[in-house]
């Protein structure tokens, strides 16, 4: 009787996230995944079903981790505008690492309902947190009160995606820092 090999599912999923971040869904082979995850092909299928389901798990986990990290930055400063700045600074500092969220949207757009649902859930959560901090920053006199918080949140989140795509396209630290600085400057 064959014995199932035990493996750390969280570590294996983290490794899969790394591969999908760098290569996307189409650019990632099953062989790349099993090597990175340190598991056999059958373990991948037994645990995750197939490459597509593994990808969806990876996007969901990544989106959850990124949303939590953004919210932690937003809430980690006494003044709301400083929380917004901390979130943007984090994005700039990590922009050299491919973003699975932006990558999956670029790769699939609105064509895969399961991904659309994952992105929408994370997006709603993050947008609500960003809007709340914008409203607080406006009340504190740090951001322009004439700009609607939902509009400003949309601009900030689109700018974050743009910063990540610029980094992926080869923008260096100086350009990324300038882009990050411009985000809040535009909202003043």
C-alpha cells in the first residue's frame, strides 16, 4: 500500500504564488510548479485538483495577504494621510516583485468569473478601507475636500497598479519613487 507523503500546504501554496507571480498562468508549467512546491505531480492534483484550481487558490491567498498588508499600512499611522503614504511607500518598495493580482487581471481581464469574484471581493474590502482613510484625511485637513472619496480612492488604487506595471516594465527606483510621491500630491 502506497503511503501519502505529507507536505506543508501553506509553504507549497506560497511557492506556487511565487511561480505564478513571475510567469502568470499560461507561462507556468506543471513541472515548474511541482519543482517549486517540492511535491509530486499527483500530490498537486490530489490536493488542489488541477493547475487552474491551484492558480485560483494562489490568487485568493495572495489577494488576501496583500489586502491585509495594505490595510495594516493604512491604519498604522496616527494621521490618515500618513497611513495612505505608508501604503503607497510599501507598494513602491516592493514594486520590483511581480504582483499576482495585477498580473491575473492583465492576463484574464473579465473572462474568468471565478477570478472576477476574487478580485471584486478583495477590491471592495481595500477600497472601503482607502475611502475611510481618505475621508479621515479630508477631515484632518490633509487632502482636498472637494474631491469625492470614492473618486480619490479609485485614483490611488489605479496609481498603485500603474506603479507595479511600471516596475514590471523596467522603471527604476527613482522613477517609482517619483510616481509614488505624485499619487498623494495630486490629491492635495
